[in-house]
C-alpha cells in the first residue's frame, strides 16, 4: 500500500520550521518504500527550541491547572478523531501490526486521561498546622524538560512524558527517534496546537541534537527512554548543570516458571508466548529469558512450542491474521540474528516458531524474522545476558527456587519480570525479584496498568513513569514554612 511520502517539520515556538536537511523513513515491510521525511535539526535550531520553552515557562507555570487540563483534553479528542489514520502511519513507518499500533494509541490515551483526571489532586498543597504554626508543602513545576524517546513505542513513550510535564506546568522540547519519527510528530503537532507557543516544541536529529538537549543550562529536567549506554552519555552531559532525570532504560526481563505451573493451561501458555513476541519482541518490558524448573522443563518446552505455533503468525502488518510484523530496522534484525547464530555455533538448538503468512520474496525483502526459541544455550552466553530486543528467546532450566532467583537477579538490569505457577508460591518468589515490576502469571504489556508506577532498578533506570508518581516526577517539592516560633530559643542574644 504505497502512498505519497509525508514531510514532517520541526515545531519551535508554535511555528513549523522547514529544515535544510531531511532524513527518509522507510517502511520495514517494504524498505524500498519511503513513508516520509523527518527533519534533521541543527544544534542552533535545538537552542532556539530550548529558548522558546524557557521563555514560555514562567507564564505556563502560573496558568491554572484547570486550564491546562482543558487544553490537554482537547488534544486528546483530536488524537482520538485521527486514530485510524495515525495507526496506519505508525504501522507503516514502524513495522508493527496494525492492531498493535491501535493498541499503542489506546494505552497512550488511557494514560493521558489518567493524567488529566489526577493532576489536580497531585498538585494540591499539603497543609500542616502544628503548634500554632503552619507549613505548606507545595508542588512546583520544574522548568524546561527535554524529552528524548526511542523507536519501539514512539507514541506511548512520548505521551507518557508530554502529558504529565505540561499538566504540571512545565514546558518541553521533544526529540523522537529517527527510526519512527513521523506519527509521533503528527501527535505532537496536534497537542502543541492546543497550547500556547513554546510550551511544546519538537526537534529531530541524532546525537548532536541530543547533546544540546541534555547539556543546555536552560534545561532543568531530562525525561529519557532508550538504551542504557545512551543514558550513560546523557548522565555525563547533564552533570555540569545537575539536571533532574527520569531514565527508562534497557531490560533483560526474566520469566520464572515454577514447578507448580499448569502447563496444560492454554490461556497461560498463550499469555507467555505473547509476552515474548508482541511487537516482534521489541518491547523493553517483555520476557527476554525464560527459566523453567528442571522437573517440568521438557513438558513445558513442548507446550510452549505448541502454543507459539498456534498464536504466532508473521505477516504483512495490515493483514488481519498477522500477529507479528517485521523488525523495525536492519541493524536490529542483524543484531538479533547474530545472537541466535552465536548460540547455535556453540551448540544451542534453535527452534523456529509460528507460521509465515507472506511469500518468500516479500519476507526476504522486508526486515522479517521468524521467531525462534533457543534451547541449551550457556547461562552466560550473549543471548541470555544481553537484551536481544527482537523475536527470539532462550529457555533454560533451574534446579530450585533459590537457583531461579539467583539467575533472575544475576543481571545488570531490573526492569520487569514475571513468575508463573501457583499464586501463593509466585507471590513469595516475586517479593525477592529485583525489578521495578513483577507480574504473576502474566507478563509484559498484558500486566501493564497506567494507574501504577512503572520503571526499572539497577541499570534499567531511575525514577518512575505512569501512576501518580509519573505526575509527581515533573514537580519540585517546595516547603513554605510559617512557624509560630520565629527565632531559635537557644541562640544567645
Ligand atoms: P537509543 O538509546 O539508541 O535511542 C533513544 C533516543 O536517544 C533516540 O531518540 C536517539 O536519537 C537518542 N540519542 C542517541 N544518542 C544520544 C545522545 N548522545 N544524547 C541524547 N540522545 C541521544 O534507544 P533505541 O534503540 O531507540 O531504543 C531501544 C532501547 O530503549 C532498548 O534498550 C529498550 O529496552 C529501551 N526502552 C526502554 C523502555 C523503558 O520504559 N524502560 C521503553 C522502551 C524502550
């Protein structure tokens, strides 16, 4: 379904800016098709966007919260009105199946509405009267926020930042990933139009734009989602001016399958398979290594393959029968394949999963990968210890609960995790897993709830998004103290 490429422009101080340089975005299902062009902004343009956000901040921070909410609700309605076209565009530039793109919009809107519904309560002063004195604990906006987002969930990972930042009185410069820049720009445009000039600005580009956004002294907070290595550069760039930070980073989520799981529970096996391969495995919070009790290992693997063959259908993102489209880009596809090849070269068994709904030539032309299961890999092999971020998963046995916990926690990451089996047993184990979220008998987006805080421990990040914490993280605590006793009694006159 080839269509005329769209052209995106940067938004600085309420105006669309034409750039000298533009970068094409291909369709991962048909890489010869250009879906659109995104700007490559210069460092000077990035500074202009930061200046606009900085100048807009004082008056925006003083705008009543009711007015902010009203504007955000209008933006939400405009996004809703455009979902069919926006989802199609997202699917074409990203490669994710159309239902998956629609699902991303559904979650994004759920969150934006939650943020609108809860911001007034979150920002309410806490007033404490004591010994005749009075203390107000207020929540102030922070200032200019640089939001830097990745390609895998461009809409939800941008709106997860835009909505709380703007609602709590901050201004923003958003920089999406060049690997899925088009739809998120359309969404940002719809939102920016509802707000005063400079409140939401949009720039595009790579590292030099990123460096300006993370080091400029007028930026007070960085909200970043992306790889752990990129975050290390960002922390260094931000250190000179001590910025607030929310970092949502990589993960290598473990799924622990306990001895008492019912492997004949077809729905549980379906949830497990989907939690490994949704969006072709390109989700931060997806099970990326499965550890299974040795007593049920063979039986589990057999049932897993059966479920995967039933539920995984690789095909054109617009085909209604497709559950998994292509991988987003060639570099990622080659990386995932290299991990599988490495494991195979060291003696692991690679099992292909699911069915392929497209012909061989279309498969080869696009960045398609047939999902695989890797059995018998070494516990410390790259496919197990690194974040594959693609449609492959290793399954390894464990001997007892302590062994399972050692394996799960023996990682530099700790984003999400899941425990599968009898509920009480799962709960006991879950408490000891080092992760921001641990799900019971489900995993990944199936267990995601925008009402609760989300984020990682260890090198999976710091801070939380979603839930009330996801709003509070865009505020500074400001104590206004009016004590009864104004002077300390023990200081000599
Ligand atoms: P990435 O780190 O390569 O890029 C993320 C963003 O950072 C992009 O916009 C990129 O242009 C920008 N960037 C690159 N260099 C920069 C620099 N020096 N300074 C500032 N910005 C810079 O990540 P990616 O490949 O786009 O995304 C995949 C990664 O994101 C995976 O590791 C995945 O686990 C992680 N992720 C985490 C979460 C979470 O919530 N924890 C969610 C989704 C994705």
